[in-house]
């Protein structure tokens, strides 16, 4: 027994490591954790008919500070401006005004207000959808956009084709189409936002969480004049 202890002590001195003590490489906590993907927290939408200079939308509860708010909305005429929601400066992510204007706005809330006001310079049917998101980069989440539109009456058939180039994944990808006809669900797996009506115009929007970075193709069929916008937002 004494000999065994002497041998262990000798190994201790020889290798410079106390007997029975395991050495582990330090663990980098940041590299061992993974940020949560973007998550839909709450949403509310509203349209004003037959015409109005603005539309206000209020969330059910006050948003969490540093969460990102996204507004999808438009009007049949005029130039749009957006205020409220505890956002110091709203950013326009995507816009199309070929037929009925459709736009995507985003901003970081300070949690002081649950209401936004979307205004137009020319009173007309106007609408907006307001949603709150967690898991997006509060220092700057915008990652890409695309927009297009069509006018001139209902064709026999047609397709909305958009493509957003993203630099990372998972991204929140938002797609909206507003028009005077029927816009069918986009190809692929999407979650719907609340549909919004204002006069003869209907806005339909969807979102998905992308699995990989690169070109995100969006395709949906339509039956009449339309404007379509898409925007991507990263963690």
C-alpha cells in the first residue's frame, strides 16, 4: 500500500498533475449556446373604409422593450408615414405602389406604447397589420427585400414572383400582397398573418422561418391588380 502511494506521488511530480484530477479544456459558453429563432409574440390588424387619412392599430398588451415591431400596410392613394409603437425611427423595408400601395415597416420598440398610426397624404381606403417579434437583432435586423406589382385588369392567369437574398439563417421572411382580386396562398410552408380589408382591397400576408441562407423564392397566384412586398429579418 505504501509503495502504491509512493508511485502515485511520483507520477504526480513527473507529469505535474495531481493524482486523480482530470483536466478539462475551458468551455466557451457563447459557442455552446444557440440563440432562439425569431418568434411571433402578438398581432393586430385594422382597415378603414371607405376612406380615411390614417388607421390606428393597438396590440392587446404593451410590447416588450427591445422587441422588433413589424407593420404591413398600405392605402389606395397617397404617400404613407408611420408613427407610434414606442419606436423612435421606423424603417421602410419594402414598398410597391403599382396598384394599391403595400409596404413593410420595422422598428425596435422601447415598450412605451402598444399603438401605431399609419397615415396617408391622400384620404383613401387604408389598412395596417402590427405584429411583435422576439429573437430579432435589436441593433439592426433587416436582411433583404423584394417588391413588384401589376395593374391593367384581371388577366386569365398570373403569378407573383419575388426573391429575397438572405445572408444568414434562421431568418424571418415576411411576404404580403394587396390587391383588388384574389391572392392565393404562396407555394411552400407559410404561416398566415391576419387578413386585412379596406374597401375593395384585401391584404394577405404570410411569414416563415428560413432554414438556410441564400435566395428565398416566393411564388403565389393572383386574379387581378396587385402589389407584393417581401422582407427578411435576422437574429
